[in-house]
């Protein structure tokens, strides 16, 4: 039997980036004490008030169809949350709730690009971007991020990548996997390129509340380009709600209309009891959320200090997100070889960053989403591993 061309566009390097993560889970199942730093699922509980609201909604029979685009209170809560982050007022009619930021990104892109179009994407990039763009029929055009610029995007590189087929630029700030947070000046320069070439600017802002010492700036807060900006985000990282699958798109009102029609044929709306939890999550200051952010900051500082003291290794201190990039180029191993040997010989799972794009070659993406004690143990194992490499033999995993 034949399959649609779509299935082939979904097969790419991004879909293979998780091979080490899968191998790590298999080692765990076989009884190994693996420290899994290969995924960004926060190791915190969802705020209690959010859980209590959802349980009450379930017990109260909130299990029937509801608003496909998200109920009025849901969209108002998202709009007010975005206004607090950016200072820019948002019409709730410009908001559509989706299944996670991944659902938001796919929905937004499929409404603005298609076969024959090009989407400019800085890389290294989150591993699903390739497949998401491929699913629309558009072509991804990569723009390299450079370690010597701390992986900050240069607008001149974006402009050089523009062709008559370019329809959109996809940004991610704070950035996964590098942790870079674009400044207002950088965003204005990129936005100017989009304005002059009549391009959409799609921005993945899922880590917007997780920055450390620098401010998150949304392109939607730049008046000169606001009419061409589409923001996607979610509750997954900010509120430790990855499994709840709550995301959203903010953009022009006309886009919201198209997204409504798309939602009708994809999911027909988030579960009612989940929608009831969104205003509670976003309209209140939760102690758990603030504590989580400060814990991630402390973990970042711990790993940066430890890695920089290890022979042959370095890392770039991230400005946001829950990841950092460990530079292994001085080890004498490729990032792929280093990552696989680190798993097999030290039971630490971190992803080779070239799985996120060629500019990640020589780096590992290291997650901060395990308890601090385990993160410290991972640093111990990493240090033993690299010292063993320098001695020319495999290290013994510390107890």
C-alpha cells in the first residue's frame, strides 16, 4: 500500500535526535542507575491549586464538549498573562488554545506557509521544527548560530537567507537548546528584515518565564512588526505541566479565525476540565512557579561552575530555558561519540547537539530538569569520564 508524501517529510534528523534518550530508558529498564538529562520535563509538581481545580472539574461533570478555540475565560487569562510579560494589550479574540506549544506551532505554520514556501530557522534548533515545517510542505532554510556569538542570531545572516520563496522566520527565545535570550535590539533588527521582505515572524516563547538576569522580549512587543508576529507558548515548562498539553497561539484576529477552522478538524478543543485549570494557572502567583525558576537558576550555576573546571570541557552560561550547551570539542571525541560513551560508561544521558543542527556539532545539550543532588552526581560522573579519557582508559562510574 502507498502512503502520502507527508510521511517521508516527517522522517528527518530531528526525529533521530532522541536515539540516546531511548537507549537511556532501555538501560534504566535493564537495571542501570541512569541519570537522564536528555529531555526537558521539569521535575516539579504542577501547582496544587491547578490540580485541585481540575479534580473538582472532573468530579463536577466537566467532561463534555466546550469551546473549540478555548473558552472566553481561558483566552482572557492567556491574553492577560501575555500582557503582563510584554506590556502589550492583547485582544482575547486573537488567542486560540491548542494542544501544547507543539500543536500551536504546527497549527500556526500550516496556516501561513505551504508547498513551495521557505521558512528560515536558526540552528541548532528544537528537534521537531524540521518535521513540523516539512508537514506543511514548506522547505526549511537553516541559518547557523555561532558559539563565538553565544548562539545569538545575527539579523544579517537572516537577510542573506531570504529568497523570493521565503514566507516566514521562526524564532525561539529563550532558546532551546542553547539557552540564548534575544535582546530587544536583536529582535528589532530581525523584525526589520521581516518587515522589509513582507515575512511572518513566528516566535516560540515556551521558556518566556524562565530567564536568569536578562529580560525576555517578545517580538509582539515591537510595534513596527506586531501585525506580522505570531507567538506560540504553553504551560508545560513554566508550570511543570508538560503532560497537560495546554498551549496557545497569539496573532492577528484573522489568523485566529483560520486556527478555529483548523482546530475543528484536528482536536475539537481542549478537554473542558483542563480548560478550567488554565485561568487558575495563569491568573495567580504560585509559590511553586517562583521556586522552580530559582531552583533552575541555582542548578545552572552549579553545572556551569563544575563543567568549566573539567579538563577539555567548557560551557556557555545560558540566559534562559532549562538547558545548557556543554562544549566537548577539547575532549578529542565527536559530540556523538562523547554522548554515547558517556551513557555506556558513566550512565549519564545527554543529547549530542548536532542532532539539533550542524552548528551544534561539538556540543552536548544538558538538561537541568532532575533534582539538584542527581545533577551534582551527573557532574561527578562526567568529571570522572573526562579524566579517564585523558588517562586513556574508561572511567569507573562513581557511586
